[in-house]
C-alpha cells in the first residue's frame, strides 16, 4: 500500500461566498463522509495544513496582487464593523467573506506542505482537500471562485525551494485552468497538460501557444472513452518525453456526467483511469511523487464518489 497524505484545514470550511453558491463548504463535508463510509480514511496520513507564506504565494502571484487580496479582507472587516454586508464581491461569481484570506493561505499551504512531505519521503503522494480552489486564479487576478493558484504555487515551490528541474501539472476539470496557464506559460521547467469543455467558461480567454502547454479542448457531451484516447495520443508522449521529477494535479470532478456545472460525460472509472496513467508516469520518472489539489466538482454525491476513486488509486487500495 502506498502512503498517501491528506491535507486540509478547518478554515477551508469557513470561506463562503453566498447562500446557495455551488462552491460551498459542504463539498469538503461530502468528501470526508465518503472517505469515512468507504473505510478509505484509515489508509490516509491526515495532516492539518499550515498557512503558506506570502513569499511562497508570490512565486506565482504578483506582490501587489497578494497585498490587494489582504487589503480586501481588511476592508471587509471594516464594512462588517460598520454594519455593512458580510461578503465583498470581486466578480459576478466570486466574493470573499471574513475567513477567505485565512482559508486561501491554508489552501496554498496545504499544497506546499504536501510538497515538503513528499520530498522528505514521509509519503509517496498526497491529496489536498482544500477550498477556495485555485486554477482560475491568474498571476494578478482572482476569478472563477479562485484567489491563489494552489497548484501553480506548489509547482513553483518545488522548483525554487526543492531545486527540482522539471515538474508537470495535469489539469482535469470541465473548465480550462486559465490561471495556471497564465502563470506557467513559457516556463519550460513546467509542462502543463489539460482537457476541458470548449467553448465554455472562461469564454473570453485567449489561449497561449507556448510550447510547454498541451491543451485538449473538447466539445460538450464528450464521453470518458474519447477523453482516454485523446490523453493517450496527446498527453502521454509529452509526459514521457519531459520526464517530470514531480507531478501536480488540478483535480476537478465537474467533468462528471452528473455534474450540472458542465456537459462532459466522465464517470468515476474515468477519473480512476486518468489517475492510474499519471501514477504510471510518476513511478517511472518522479519516484512516485504526486501532489493533487481539489478544484471543481459541485454535485456532492458525484464529487465524493469521484474523489474516493481518485484517492483509491493514489493509495493503492
């Protein structure tokens, strides 16, 4: 059995954008309940994340941008003290509450803590059950429920703090990880491979043609077997050629056929298959080292089942 870490923090449940918002604290509850019911929980090394330092966050984000998110948190505190609203809107679907800054620090910190633990050999791989998610967060812009790009921060952290030479980011989600692309495009130490529904959110994003990106835009209603064929043809040769020393996963489960956030047709077995293929590459080139971070997935039942399938493969159980 592979030792798999499970990183999270109570603050990740306190961040809330509005009543009825799909990116809700209950997502983490659903995952925890599923891990307990399935018995998978006992196979995991559970750890409470520490907050990421601003210097680590600034590996992926601009200093002024990080300061602006902190400033919005301070502004909201003043608003609440004066009897104002309890949330502050950033874009049409993204807002902060008084706990968002702390939650975002711990979400990024979970990812960097996982890098440290995996690099130290304390565990072979790890899953970070965190929110807010990260892959829409650009270098200098919050959007799409995201504030800090957890996976991009962790990838840069592995390169800069652990002196790795090559890392890969695998992004599977119904939405394109535009923020990750914005941060890593042109950095040839990082290979990013992804698939996503297209055309879809973010609709006005202009895709980069940088050589370190392997984007697979797929039409609505694409099913899992078609995705598998495309992964074998497009992702796998590039990953094998690149020989990453560590692999990061932006694990979005809103591509599930039951998730009404999008219109792709994947099921749990597809997420398990993708995880197996990533793990094969990690075993050959990266000493098995994988850090996976939760992104999308908004129907609680399909999210919980899909995360279980993903972690079962990571943990070999």
